[in-house]
C-alpha cells in the first residue's frame, strides 16, 4: 500500500504489520502490509495491491479501480478490470 498526501492534511492511522518507508516525494509505502488503515484528507492518493483485499471508501471524490474485482456503491454494483473504472463518490 502507498499513500501520497497531495493536499497536505492527510491523517493516516495504520494498524498491522509490514515495513514503512518514506520516499523523497512524500509518498509513504507500506511493504508487506497486512492489517487496517484509516486514511483521510482533502486530496489523498492511495494505491493498494494484493489479493483478497476488502476496501471501504467514504466521502466525496473520485475513486479509480484497476485490476480485477467487484465494487458496490449506493445503488450501484459492478466489476472492474485492468482497463479500470472511475467512480464518483458523493
């Protein structure tokens, strides 16, 4: 998992295991991460890679899902592929 705080106001609360590394551009990478993460902010980029991932997103903004999986929003369900799908949360 990686987190980039573009807006400068992100709050990141991570519980679990893995190695944390901060990159020169401010991105925080959690390698081998397993656990829970609560991430909030006005402009945050979160990337998650792996298998059997359960991701819950709340708030307003755009979510881009790429890979293989299924999603559910208020009244909408669907699948995404490597081409990706863009969802607007409101």
